[in-house]
């Protein structure tokens, strides 16, 4: 009987076994449920995470758009450049005392790259310093040399297996074939820094990118820059690229980069070169040539200039730093665009608009003469003229630039400052032109109210006397004056200045054609316009005209010289040494050609050049002559091309 009765330890074992079985069952069910959850419910999510660990998105660089002149000549493009990156830890070793010294790989690099002794010592010092600190930078790639020569790149790539830790990286840099010619107009590029990235990262920019810093490069950045692409690649745990597997990388696998748009300018590179040549004898100034009937700018030069290739980073960061140091230490201020950013007293180039104001108010009788003895006393001041002109009528007053005639319009005939300012503003003076590049100055056309506020509630007639000849508080830019004379020449249409004629794709297809834009239609009496046109013609072509001595044979032009007084206070010791130069008058010439049916208008400013007839007019006439010569060559080329196609 005792054998049939369960032992107490057996019963305890069975009890524990049941609990253990239950626990295993619960654990199994839990694991099964979790597996089902992971496989069925969360499978796609975890598969995506797994793929993300081994699939990387690699950015594909885009190509910046090319800028061409009106004839298709490239004036701004991108070129290939190669930089050398090195890993300090692989080029140097630590000796017994823990001091860094250059290794065999470095010695091989020195032999292949043929460094100068100075460069070699500088590079070794930099690498040793980083290696000696034993920080994270010792294992990272650092840039050692920029813009390597093609021969050096070829040599290093051939011996790449002998140079572990040395990487040659291709980069794209902006290139300006014409160098300083048109630098202010085209602008330059700059590297996007950390501060800029805070805002620009949202727009797709990344570390190391370059962005337009001035000129057209900046103003048309959104068109030129293009859009990056990307592709997905397989990588291992170390980030090394692995062969692609069809079942791992999902679609889309690649999005191609979209190249930037190309720009076709209104500028003619040949005229740009001719303008630079015409100004080569002058230290500083600006000039603009534009089409009278469209407002399209054909050439625009600011002097002194700079080389945008040096500022755009193609020759290394040290070159950029040196170039900027020269720019901002130069008393001639080459960084400033003298055509749109600098505002100068227009001097006698304002007289046609002063005369127009007097004509419209009926204050001038073209047959009446005013006698000029070389000066006019008004109040306690003596207002001087350039010479004693004798009996002077309206025509002679503009052609020979008689100040006394215009003084008397104010002192004896009732011409007011507001009358002058109203006409000047109608022709675009005192307002930004809307060109859209660089920091544009608005200039100043003072009114009686403005002058009263400026002089603590006082207004003197002498202010208007000065304003009548473009002096005093009146200022204008080179481009404003060119546009104003263009409106005089075409009968009263003030255009928006235009630099870009078309936006194109990389293969030359036109995406957007930019038509001329009219800012304002000016009511201009034809009789008054003809009187002024005749006087401007006389200033160039008649004996005694202020620019007649500079006129070139065969050139048909009309225009007005200006000699504007300045009072310069030196801001540094270098300017103090040249105070005589900085206190010389500015020389100006503004006009158009041909005189009867104008095609182009021009304004030339020579900073501290002295007489407008002696310094500005010769530059303007040389540029106008180049324009007509180039126009004739183009007509002959077009005629030959048409004749060739017509021949069977």
C-alpha cells in the first residue's frame, strides 16, 4: 500500500513543474506576440531604420550658371580646381619623448610635390602642431593646399598608393576671364560661413558652399546657383561605400542635380574693354554707356577695380585675405562701385535741366543776352564763372557753360530751388535707378523745405544759386546722369536700367526674355527739347564749346561737361599726404551720339580729374568712337553671314 501513495517530494515537484510550464508558456506567448508585433505591425518601420543604417544619401553638386555678354562671350564661369587634404596622424609620428616628427609618407609627398623650403617649413609646423596636441583634429582631414597646378595633381594621382592619408579633392571655383574689367558689375563669390548658414541652410546651402557676394553674382544668385541632387549608396559600419543591392535601396535611388540658369547680359565685352582702355590714364572714376531707346547698359566701369578671381577663393584663403586688405586700405576706395554707389555733385551737367525748368516757367527768352564779366556779386558773396563770356544768350550759356547766366536766372528772373528740383526729379535724379546690384545711392536733389530744415530754419537765395549749376547739396550718380540724358535724347522716356537681357538654360534655350521697362513718360515740349539739343551740340562742335577741343574727327555727338567743386577732409594719414589731389574738382561729361538720331547716352566721371573738357570728355569721345566702330564691324559681319546663306 505504501507504494501507491505519492511521496511528498514528488507532489512538490509536480507542483513546481506546472508553474514552470505555465511560466514558459507565458514567456513563449509573450515572445510570439512581440515577434508578431515586430514582423507584422512594426516590420516596415524597423526595416526602414535598418536600411537607414546602411543606406546614405550622398549630395550631388550642381553647376553654377554661366554669364555671357550680349554676343555670347563668357565673362563669368566655373572652372575645376583641386585642393589637397591631409590626415596629420598619418603623416607624422611621435618619437621616444612624445615629440612629433614627419614620417616617410610626408617625405615622399615633399619629393613629388616639389614644395619650396618656405612652404615646406610652414606645412610641417602646422601638421606637427596638430599632431602634438593629440586632439580629434589629428585624425581628421585638414586642407593643406588649394588650387593645385595640373602637373602636381597628375603626379600625386599617379602615386596615390604611396601617399596614404593624402587626398586630392576636386572643387568648383568661379572664374572671370576678363579679370578686373567689369568686376563691380559682375561681382565675386564668397564662402558661406557658420553665421550665414543659420539662415541659408534652409535654402539648401551647406558648409563650404559659395554664394554671390556682390554685383550680378549676388543680385541673380537664385537663378545662377542651381539645385543640388542626391543618390543613395550602401555603406558598411565604417561608412565605406559597398556594392549596390537591388533589394536594399528603395526608389527613388537618384535625383539629378539641376544646373543653374545662364545669364545673357546687355553688356558688350568689347565695349567694356574699350572703356577700360579709355580710362587707363586716370586714377579713379566711373563711366556708363547705355542704349537711348531701351535703357540697356552696354558698358559700365568703375575705377580703380579689383580682380574678382582673387576674391572668389580660387587661389586660396590667404590670397582672399590679402586682396581684401589691399581693397580696404586703398584711399582710392576700389571696393566702391563709382557708377551707382558713389554720389557726386553733377556740376554743369545739371544746367540743361535748370534751363528746362526756366523754359517751362517762361523765364527765358532765347534771344535775350546776359552779360558775363566772370563773376556776379550777390549779397555778401561773389559767385564766380569759369571766364568772362561777355554777352551770353541761352545757347552760349549751355555750350560754353556760363555760370553767371544761370546765377541771374535765380537772382533776377525768379527761378526757385523747387522749380529746379521738380524737373531734375522728373528725369530720375535724386532717386535710385532700380538697377538691382550693389548698394545703390539715391543721390540728392534738395528742395527749399529740405534746405531750410538742414540749416536750422534758415534759407538763403545763395542755396538756389549754387543748385542752379549743380553745386551745393545736389548730388547724382553716374548711372542717374546717363539715364537722364538718355531721356532728353529720346524725347522724354525714362527707362529702367537693364543689365540682363535673357535667362537661358545650359544648352542656350531662352527661359525668359527681359524686355525694356519704362519708368516714366516725361512731358517734354519739343521746342524746349530742340533748344537744349542745339546747345548740347554746340558744346561739342562749336568754337568755344567746353568739349570742342577734345572732339574726335568724324564723331557726331552732343553733350555737356561738368567741373564740380569738392571739399575733402582727410580720414587717414595717407589721404593727408595727398590732400592736394583729393581737393581737386571732379571732371564730368554727359551726352549722347549721334546728335540728330541718338542711339547711346554716356556719362563719364573722373574723380578729382579737374576740368571736364580736359579729362572726362576725351574718355567719353573715345568710348563713343569705339561704339560706332564695333557697330560697323557687327553690321559687316551680319551682312556677310546673310550673303553666305543666300548663296546656293
